[in-house]
């Protein structure tokens, strides 16, 4: 089996850290009982491991290819996507009203992790479709919802996000695509969009493009961008397929990784104009796009965790299998390389980062559920603040570490890791996009500083740090050398983060470049502190279970060991980050442009 | 121009940090006058930029390919290699007696950097040939030298290193290839060797394979390995080509990167035995191999620096070119992304690491020259100790950072970075082998701990740290905020390294796994401290020049800014490394194997 879903750790995080029982108690989440969730995860794991994972390497060898405007996906993708839709997996978190399962985000999150671990390229199609569903749910008209949602949620149709243009990447103010109003209320859309994931493919009957464009009367900049729905195939009033719309896939990209996922260049309106309908109100397109972007960013974070876990699993198998050199403490003959301390360190580094990132992501997903479903408004608001703060961390940190983890996976394989047939290199290539799309790490970090830290004077950040301090105190109160060590490191790291928050708030106006020079470092430090926080909480639970003689002792001991590793190897980096952010901006901005 | 040799920084390092004048004063190095060296570097730069660099991308698209035992290299490689040999570049550091230029290693080192920056795949062929030359110079018989050296040094023939077998990678004790003595004094060699760089190709008339194998009477393990010379084409007594030897290239690997460099599986002796001659004495093969390995390891470190600099140059060009978003302090319209502080931070991170690694490598090369040529034995010995200590650092640290630098280069390109046509991704793929071949980073780190630190009770390591302290004191004595800050960080980092050395020496026997659990971290910390030391020395020189109004003020100011960046962003990480090494081994070894 090339991918085994880590159901045990997932269940641990769901139940002990993310509070599945609390989520299940929320109005609207009654179906997410422990038994149902267990069954859902097991079924999903089976589907991902048996159907989706085996196509991953094939997709790399035989990527989707373009011919004359059509894209043929890797063998097996079409059938697998049909099965995916029919089994209801596209609809896990979407409303029952439109055919979904209506489960909380907390339950959809491990499903997302498994699908991505199984096959990053395949998973992108449902992920983008989720985004389109989210946007329509938020801002679509009743007619748009009625026409499109059920088919998107069933997996019959798929969705795309059309933001980027050659001159407009991170800077969406530069979008130039045009939408011209017609007498019948529709719009004719013109323009070139690039990097459109699954912008063209053969896995569904229709593709629903969500497109950012400007109306003739729109103001300049980001305030003049509207969102349009442009189906590949027009839909008749009775829901039957109509004419082919004026949108063409003129090429797909030759990429470093995720090769099975077709990245399209789409040409809208070359033959008279692509017919589209406005979503929501004019000039509010970016706002709607950000709603789906938030969900998509969280999902990309899950991609990082998924691919990192996959790389970890592969490295563990190889390390147990590959016999080379004797044990350092002596052995009759050569032993498996997992005996070598540095291999062990690399495996622990992979494992600890995956577990910490998973825990933080699931806890974030639970906050999302509470922010939507909790009966108390104050609690909803607090959870929303937490969720909003964590989205860039989950996206940025989980993806940055996924590159490191995948690279370490190659290293553990030695020379074999560099040979493509081994498969470790694919993860290294695939992971490399994750810190770039759906907003680069710097874009996430800018969001963290600007909207999430400076705007409220650091109040939300400090509120969360206070929760970390609470865990630190709990760790210190336990009679355990490991927990004490974890608590001490967590305390130092939390202090470093608080220093950084204070620095950012104090200097954002007077030295904006100096503050933003540390933006990505702030994001990474936050990831380490909050990931370490969750590992500290996990160690507390594990310690309690062990003392009570409750459950799988080996699992809990491993959890404490992993938390200890995370503390000494990652939380201990906090002071270095603090120095680089608080004192390191002089060096960042020291050179003039012509000195480069 | 896709690669511009950084001649200015090279000259600065050569003259101000590595002491080219001192090397030139050594007996046997009289030819390396400043004028000659400048001319050599300029010529080499021209050749590398104009001939070798332009084939780099082509080699990735159209790699070397295998057909029926023959390997055809990328278009242009054959002609370029011929020109390379004819211009004398293979012989830069080799004896005049055999047709070389007889220049010091310090001069060969920037040439090596340029060739590798221009084209890692191409550069591997001369690099392996250098290794074969080195081994023959050390242990070859007069007849072997007479027969092979001139043709290897002229580039007419090339050399290979045949170590790895499917079951014997990092663990050479497991080598199984056999060499059976014949009545005429030759041996018949049998076995399968894998990962043989340029093991077969069409760029030279003959390939001289240096092969590790066991004679029938050899003891088990690494003490029973001998080194054999097995030419692809047998050489007649008069030097003319004889029969084809019994060595076949049965396939080449499909790799993540360095695709133009053919990585061969070689089959020796399938048709009666490949004819070889013993190099040096029986059972001392590993010892000879280590002589060439030391040179090769240093050279791989230079590969890391070369590819990192190439990635940096490309990122700078893109960052100056790509217009996106306004300046944070306000601008009439969008500006080049080099204005964005995080882009600036990434560029500085690339630049600072490249400059620090370059300085450390060149200083190490100068020590090699002094260790060979200095008239005073005590000085020779001291320089040899320094060189030996630094080889694993130069190899391990420069290559580890090259992956980070190449990855950052992709990130700066945003979505474009993930598109293969852009070229940034090739560096990310190519660099990934560097921490693996010629001994993984862990193998380098084991060498550092075992042979270079524990054996002498940390004396050599501490002696070098004392030199770092001297630079710290000099920095503190200068009236400059930047230099003071650099000095303070350098002092803290040197202390962390000293703590680590003490920890290693104290615990190597009682807790061998605990000590080796931190081996790679020790290597990386040493790289940061010694790299930071060189940047500190560079800042001292720059400050002096600026105060004297001597030379290019902009260059010197940039050097101080880069040193400052290195201090706050890299030296500041030292305490985290210290913690992970000294206190973090518990976590590394916490899990049992079945808990993975």
C-alpha cells in the first residue's frame, strides 16, 4: 500500500485536541457523531488508498496532455472522479439541501488531507470545485444556486477560479479582463487567464469558471473587479446542456510537479465574447473571491500536510527496509538504516512537523465550525477571530514545512531518492507549488501582519498567546521531565512570539518596510509556536491517558516523544526568529537595488 | 547572459580573505601572481559563460541518452569538452610535468565554481576526472602515471569513480565486486557498479574507471577493498588504443536533476572478465579512494556554491524585472518586486549564504595549498588540520544551503518558478543530489564527529573557534554599529559551537547515539559559525577600505550589509542548534522502531 491513512492520529486529534464532541453538539452538526465520523473516515481512507493513491505516480509519468483545445487527463482519473462524486465525497461539507452530506469542516478536513496525500494532482479538481461552491453559496443568486450547485456538489460538473493574468499575479489590481453588459442581463467576457487549475479536462460534463473581470464603468484597481460565472457549456433553462461557450484552452503548462493536474491558459471571448453572469454585486468580486480563497488557502495547507505525511510514510518504509552499516552501539552485521541516529532525526523531524501541523489545522477547522454554528454570538465571533488568524498560518507554515519534509524524504532515500522511479522525488517536486499558489507565503504573511495583527493592535494574537501560556502552565504542573521540558520551550517560544507581535504593532507605521521584512519569519514563528502548542496539549492528554492506564500506551508514549522532539528541535528555533525579525531588518534593506 | 561570473567577489575573497599573496609566496606557487590569476579567472569566466552555460537548459530538456550500450550526450557537450581540454582547463591544478598548469588549489577553486555554476551536469565529467588524476598521482605506479595522466589532464580521456553497488551505498564494507589476479600481473574484474557518473559517454576516446573490488584473499569488510584501474579501451604498450575491455554500460538512470550527466550502471566482466591493474597496494583501496574523495567532496561543495549563485543571479534578474504591486511606502504605480521587503529578504538570504560559503571554501583551499607547499612543517600540519576539518563543512553545509537557495529562487519567481521553461526549477532539481553523492551530509557529519572532533578531544575544533573569537574581538574594537552587531552575534554563535564541541567530546563514549543524533546539526552549526566568521572578516576589510577611501565604496558597503544580514539571520540561529544538539537527542531516539 503506497498510502495508509493515519486514522489513529487523526482520531486522536479530532477527539482530544479539536473537540469533535463539542462540534457535534453544535446546532446543525448533530450528524457528526463519533460513530458516523469514524465510519466516514474509514470509507474515505479506503477510497483514497485504494483508488486515488495508486494513480499518483502514473499521473507524474503520463501527465494530462493538451491537443487542439482538449485536455486528456491521466488514465484512470476520469473513472476515479466519477466514483468520487457518486460516493458523495465532493459533498462532505456542503449543504444537504443541494445534495451534500452537510458535515462540519472538522470532518471534511481529514478527508481533504487523505485525498491530497493520496494524489495532490487529482485532489486539486475537487478542491477548486469546493471553492466555486463556496462562492456561489455566499454570493450566488437563487437562480445560479439552483442551476449549478447540485451538479457541482454531485461531482457531475467541476469549478475553477480564474484570477491570474500574465501581468496580474500577486497583484490583482492589475486584472484587465473585461465584462461587457448585454441587454438580457448577461455579460460578454473577454480576456486571458493563466494558471487555471483544471481549467480544461475530460473528467466532467461541464466546467464552471468563476472569473474576475472589470465592467466598463468599473473604477481602477481592486475596487473595480467583479466576479462572473462563465460555464464552459451554456446551460439551458431546463438544465440541459446548451451551446459551447466562447472560452478556449489554448495550452497547458509544463510544470515541475503536480503534472497530472492540467494548468490551463484560458482565452475568453476570442469569438465574440464568452457569456457569463454576474455573481453578487458589481465591483465586489474580490471580496467574494476572498471567501473562497480563505477556504482554498486552508485547503492548500491541508495539501502540505497530506504530501508531507505521504513523504514521511515512504521514508519510514525505506528506512526500515534498507540495510546498510552496523548499529553504532554494535551489531553482528549491517542493520536497517532506521538504526542510524541521523536517519532517526530526519524521520522525527518529518513526523513531528506533520503531527504539529495536522493538529493545528484540525483545531482551526473546529473553530470554523464553532464560528458558524455556535448559538452564542460572542463565542462565534471569538472562534471566527481564531480561524481568521490561523488560516494564513495553516496555509503558509504547513506548505513551507512540506517542502522541507519532502526534501528530507529524498535525503533518507540516499542515491535512490534522486532516481525518479523511486517516487520520493515526485513529492519534492509536487510540494514546491504549495507555497506559491493561492497566495505565496509572503502574501499570507502580509495578511497576518496587516489585517490580522496591526489592525487590532495585536489583541487577537496576544489572546491566542495567552492560551499558549495556559498550556505552558499545565505542562509545568505535571510531574514529568518530558512535559516540563516541553513546557519550558513553549514558554520561551511564546515569549519570542509576543516580543515579535509587540515589535510589529509598535513599528508598523514608523518603519513599514522594516516590519514587513520579517513578515514570513513572523508567520513561520507563529506556526512553530502554535504547532508546538498543540503538541504540548497532545502531550498533556497522552500523559493523562498513560497515568490512567487508558488506551494504547505505545501511541501515547510516541506522542510524548514526538512532542519532546518538536520542542527541542523546532520551538528552540524561536529565539533565532525573534532576532531576525526584531533586529534583522537592517540587513534586509541594507543594499540599494543596484548593489544586487 | 544566463551566468555572469562574480569576479569581483571572487577577487575580493581571494585577495582579502584567502590570502592569495601568501599562497603565491609559497614554493611551487610562484606562477600564481595576481595578474596571472586575474587573467586565468577572466578567461575561465568567458569560457564558462559563453560556451558552457548556454547548454545547461538544453541538457535538461535533452538529457544524455542510452542506446545499446552507448551513451550520446547532449548536443554541444562533446565539442565543449574538447574545447575545455584544449584550453587547458582540465589541468589547472595538475602538475606541469604531465601537461597541467600547476596552479594552486586556491586558483582552481573559483574556476571550479564557475564551471559548476555554468552547468552542473557538464562540470561533473572534469570533476570525476580530477578525482582519477588525484588517485593516480597519489598511489599509481610510474607506468600507470606515464600511461594515463597526460591524456587525462589534457581532457583526451576522462575518469570515473566506481564505488557504489546495489547493496553498498554509504556502507562500502558491503562491496562485493571481485578482482582475480592473472599470471601477467593484471586482474580480471567482475561485478556491478551503480550511480557511475559519466560511466559511459561519447565525449572522449577512452574512459578510465577506478574500481573498488576485493581480491580472493581479501579480509572481510572495509579492510579488504582494493582499487583497480579498468580502462574502457585497453591501452597498448605504445599508448595506442587496444581492444575494447569487458565493461558494459547496461543502462543509465532517469533522474530528478543533472539530467545531462549520464549516471551509469556498469557491468564488469560479463564476458570473461574486465582487465584491470591494481593501484597501489592490495587492500588499501579505500584509503586511496578517500584521497580522491576528499578532493571530490570539496568539489561538490563548490557545486553547491556554484548552483546557489546561479539561482541567485536568476532571481535578482527576475526581481528587478517583474512589476507587481506598489511600493509599501507608496509609489505612483506598480514597481519591480525587488521593492517588496520579503523579496529583498529572500534575495539577501540567497546572497549572504552564497558569499559566506564562497569565502569559507576559498579560505579552505588556501589552507590546502599551505598544507602542501609551506616550507615549515608545523605550518603545513596546522593548515592540513584546518583543511581536513573544513572539507566536510564545505561539502555538507554548502550543499545543504544550495537546496535552500535554489528553492528560494523558485519562490521569488512565483508561479513562473514552477513552470519548467523558466529555468529556476532546474536548479531546484539539480541541487538536490549535492547533499547525497560523494557522501551524504550525515556521512560528512560522522566524519566531523568521529575523525575530526572526538579523536583529538576537540582540540582542532577549539583552535579554530579561538580564531573566530579573535575576529569577534576585532569586530568589537571597531567604531561601527554594524560591525559591533556582527561581532556580538559571532561571539554568541562561537560560544554555542564551543558548547557543542564540549558536549560531543564529553558524551561520545557514554552516549554515542545521543551524540550522533546531533551530527548533521553540528555540521550545519559549524558552517554557520565559520561562514559567519568569514563574513565578519570581510566586514572588517570593507570597513577599513571605506574609512581609507580605498576602492569601490558601493561594493564594500554592500559587503557590510550582507555580513550584517548573515549575522542576524543565520548566526542568530546558533542557540537553536545548540539546544537541539545538546538537549534534543532524547526526542530523536524517543521512539522504538515499531512506533514509526
